[in-house]
C-alpha cells in the first residue's frame, strides 16, 4: 500500500495514488499515474526550484482527459487482441473504465476546488468518496472483464495475463 503524506494545497498525494493507481483510472492510464506520483512525490530532484507554498502541482488538479481514457482503452484493446466476436464484451469493459474514470475525475476536481477550505473531516470524507468510487468502479469492471476473459482463447488469456502482470498497480520504490 502507498503511504504518501506530503500535502500540497490541501490535496494529498495519497488521494492521487488511490484515485489514479488503485482505481479504475489506473486501468486507464498507469504510466501517467506513475509520472504524476513521481511529480507529487517526496523530494524534488537536486537543483530543482521548489514551487511556492500552497501551489498544487498540475497532477494534483488535472483529472484524466477523455482522450487519455480513450487512448488507454484503445491500447488495451490492441494489447488484448480483441476479436470482432468479442467486441460486445469489450464494449462493456470499456464503458466500465469510462464510467470509473469520470466518477473519480469529478471527485478529484471537487476535492481540488474545495482544498483550501476543507477541514480535516472534510479531507477524510473526500478521500473516502474517492476510495468508494474506486471500489464501485472495480465492482463494475471485474465482472465485465471476467465475461470478456471467459470468451478469450487460451492464447488470448495467456497474453492478457502477461499484459496485466506488467501493468503497475501501485507505486514501487526504486533503489
């Protein structure tokens, strides 16, 4: 589990980690999420000029754009080698990904807009809402993907297993 406690402008890096890496949005764009976590992470690189206090980095206030979500959906479609016969099942998976990303993005935007006036309780409730949206998104995604996976050939399943094994599902410390 990721435990980042750096606060920037009232929005915690842990929320970003939850929203982008662990959520359906991670399904959407894990590479960008890793980059955003690195940007929001612990210490800036040596020689970097620190941002003014209470200035959230762009990653903290910019949700995934629809074109980024669609690019990730297309990428997975291609990587999983979806056949024409599987398009109906894939459409359900893709819609679950879109719905999850939209819900989480809305909550991230709301959190960013309210960051300066949030109390500690508001902060926790906002985090809880994002975590719940993540759970709800997975509750919709897993059965949709299970149906798709069941329709795959053995070669496609083996490929899907490899695709998912190489996808980061959380930030890993290097070093």
